C-alpha cells in the first residue's frame, strides 16, 4: 500500500499576464477598428479593398483563437523528492518506453542508439522499465546498432548512476569539456576515459557498418530474419536484445527490437500504425500501465523526468485530471538567433501555457507519458468507446489474440502486467508476432476508436484531441533541465518539409468527422479547448489569405490602386498603430522568453516564408486528396546529429539552403513580383497619380522584400545556398504572368 501523501506531489500555479493581456486586447480592438473602417468605406473603393477586408477578417478570427488560447496560463511545479516519501521503490508503476525510427539514411542509427541509451539510464528502477524500438524500415543496420549499444549499456548505465552523470546521451556528455570538480577522483577519471574509448569504438563500428555494411552477416542467427527484406514488404521481426530476467532494480531495463509486418496491399498508416503495433506488442510482453513515446532523436536530457511525470500522474486526486503528461519539444545546439524559426520557446511559454489552463496541452507526438487504459479507449467514468460490457466486445475491439485481450482486460480493470508473472519475455515473442501482423487490425477498432488514430499525418493532434473529447485532461511538465532534447531541422528544405507535413495533417483533421467543432458538439471537448485546437489546425488554412495579403502591395503599385488609406486620411493611423502594436507585442513575447531582437525578426520572417511555401503545399495536397486526385504522403524529416556544442557557430550554419523542389517557387515568385513593383514605382512606369498616393503600399512592399531576404540572397547565391536556375525561371514566368494580368486589369 502507498503511504499517506504528506504533501502534494505537484502544484498548479496560475500565471499573471496583465501586460500581455492588455497588449492582446489592444491589437484585437485595432483589428475590429480596421474592419469597421473597411466596411464603412467599402462602397467607395474597389476589389483590393474587398480583398483586404476578407484577409483582415481572417486575421481577426485567428487573433480571437489566439486570445482565447492564451488567456488563462498556468504552470505545474512538481516535487519529485516527495514521490519516494509516498511510494516505496517497488511500488512505483512500470513504464513501457517507445522509440520510433523509419529510415536509417534519414535517421542515422547512432542518433537512435543515443536516445535508447539515455532512456535505459534514467533514474527509475530498471525492473520497472521496458524499451521498445520500432524500426519501420526493417533495417539490419538499425538492429546491429542496437545490439552493439546493448553491450555498451552494461558499462554506460552503471557509470551514469554511480556518478550522477548528466546528460545521459553519450554523444552529448562526451562532446563537452570535462570540468574539474570534487567528484573527479582518480577512479572516476579512469572509468571516464575507459567508457569514452568504448563509446568512440561503438560509434566507429556503427559508422563503418553504415558506410561499408560489412560489420554484420545476414546469414548469422541474429540477422537471418533480415535476409529477404524488401522496402515496404517484409515479415514481422521481434528480437529481445536485453532482458532483466532477475528483475533487478539496479540492472538494465528490457530492450526489444520491433519491426512490424508490411505488405504493399495493406495500408500501414505511417507512424500511427507503428505506435499501435508497439502498444500491442508491449501489452502482450510487459503490459505496463504507463507508456512513454519519443522520436528517435529525442534523448532523455533530465534523468529525473520519470519522477517528475509520476508526480503528475499519481498525484492527481482524480485520474480524469491527467490522462497524459506532455513535455515541451526542445532542441539542443540551437543556432544563434533561431534563423529558421524552429525553436518553440515562445509558443510553449505563452500559447501552450494558456491551453494548459483549459483541458490541457495537446499531444505533440513525442516526449509524452500516456495512461495505457486511456489509449485503449477508456472514458474517465469507466466506459469504453463501444457500447455494451467490456468482456463482450474485447475481441471485436482489440483483435482475436487471446493472450493480448487478457492483458488488455487487466489494464481496463485497473490491473497491470501479465497474469502469469514472473514471466520470460522470450516466451512471449510468438504471441507478439501475431499482433504485429499487417492484417491483425482488420475488423477491430484500432486506429478508429482506440490507439493512435488514422486518417492524418499528424496522428498526435488527432489522438490527443479524441482523448480530450472523452473528458480527459492533460498536464504540462517542464522540469529544469528540460526533459527531452532533439535535433531541429537544419537549412531550408528539411524545415519546410516538416512544416508541410504538419499543415497537411492538420487540414486532414479539420476536413474529417473528427473536426474540433464536430467533436465539441458530439463529445466532451470544451468549447475553448476547441478554439485552441482550431488555432493549431488553422496553420494549414493560413496560406491563402497570407499569400493574397502579401501580394496586395505589389498589385496596387502596378495596377494604380490602393488597399491602405491615403496618408492625408486620419484613418491611416489605424493600420500604422496595428503594425507597431503587433510588432511591439511580438518583441515583448520573445524578450519575455529570453530571445534576442534578431531571433524575434527571424521568426516573424519565417512565419511569412512558411505560409507561402510549406503551408501552401500542404493545403494544396489536402485539396487534391479531397478531390480524389492523390493521396497524402508521410515525409520523414532528415535528422542531423551535431557532436560539438559550438558547432552552430559556423558562419554558414544559419544560411538558408535550397534545392530544386517546387516548394520554393511561390516564395521566389512573390519576391520577384515585389521587386518588379518597386522598380516600376521608382521609375514611374505606371505612375499616373504620383508616388505619394501609394507610399503606404511601397513601404509594405519593401517590408515583404525584407521578410523574404533569404530568397533575395538565394537569387545571387551559389551551390546549395543559391536558388536553382530552374526554380528562378519558373518563378520569373509566373511573375511576368502576374504583371501581364495586372496591366490588363489596369487598362
């Protein structure tokens, strides 16, 4: 029995944000004033005025969503030191850890290995942990890397726990200079050097295997299962790499390699399908009541994170208040001033903290602790997603594996583990093979009512929203140091591809039966939580109004029109005040989150670039899917592992990179259009009323060119830092087409 709780394990602390609220409200009233002015003067102005009104109406709607999401920020303070005052070590609940990888070329095995090693070494009883690695590429290279890592783990894990090493991903720990301290005894230094040499040898073997593929033989017993592997077509492979047979709390956790069966005729549902297989395989083998999932590059940076999360999961008076615990998605070796806008510090500090004051933060796909019974579809009141008694529908819901349905029944009834404990993991591999087959889910509720949900490339948003819709809440966990750290996409293509996938998936959710507005009326998703989800999902809808609004200044200059009040009109103070207030507000947020003015500018710039590149192509891909012309594709983001903390200081590391992808055409076209507009304004080619009457449009055009300055540099850059000639030619053709249309309208 757990001891009586002497003190709460966590506190929920409301945050004061008077200044930010005032700033938000000021911008909101300025937006309303601008809309009112547009509406009152609509009769006296033309098409550009109407288009500006429509775009600004959209921006006002987005600001309302933003305002609602941020209005009631809260933070959670956990007390991990109190956890062991309430629970004995042997009473702490087991946790199954999931690591997902898909392609050893895009996600190098050394990255996955470091993530796995950091998880094996966390400060939590080893006999309570099991690590499952999903390899969707069925790569012998990934399996070889894990085999080698398991040998190194026997040295690394005891070393970490003996000396309290931080961080516990070897590549991060050994890349730092060893600082002198009172703990640097001769014994420590000897072990340090020995283990560093062992890690370098591990890294060398994995790199050699990556390049030469000669470090393992497919004919050996360990690798014979990989001998006839084809991409997208292979049988289930499950290998127990490490097993804590003696159930020692100071030993090593279980480590299991899982590659689910794939066949061209069976949909595999991308990451959601892999997560559901891991859920079933772990359920059949260890069946922990809690599950952690991380991407292959997100190593455990804070070894106490399991204690922090258990404070929230076990410390809630009502389980309903904590269906899952989400940690922020943070990154290591971030480039100075965040040139690509992929550090989410401001988003988490203001928006996610505000959403945490509603039903809780959304599930962001990694760094999340789940209750297994919640993933199995249980409602807070004990109901399931299906009607009728649990025992009558277990097979229909979970599949025809008797071994697995027994473990599922234990979870749903409040128990955990396997009924015939103690058990041998190796003896349960056969049962696990059946539930990892590509045909197992047919006729079940997997992916529709239970598990990670299908139908979108952003399975995290959809799955988390359905959990909230059942009445569960979630909590936000932000320990110091950060719980998990990953590698952010570098350069232009990688960052934009990731954003395109997100925009595509978000729109797939919006245009489905799981749309937040539908779920709000049919389930228990709170209205303001619905607005918060709409704020996130609206990313995919923003490219059209953004693109139109960004093109307006250039169109007005060349067409002799205007979309801003004349400088003599007192109403011109409304857009000027709005522009100044919004940028001051943004700067205030970035300053409050500890970012520089340059970082604020870089993020403002990247929002504009992302809108007319990634989000635009995501929007178009979903439209094509809705029309039945194509299917969306899950594109894996390339992971790059830097090994030196100072690596981000290279003079070219923050430069935008390009390739021949069509994703760069819209932004390049927009830039060329504005350059043409500015040239025509300076030369007075189409000037009939004088440049003074369109000074506002000219200033806006200059602002757009500044926002797209990476593309301006790319026009003159070389190699990967230059826009390919084919892209420039396509963009120039579109820009001249825009000019021709403008001249036609002008005539």
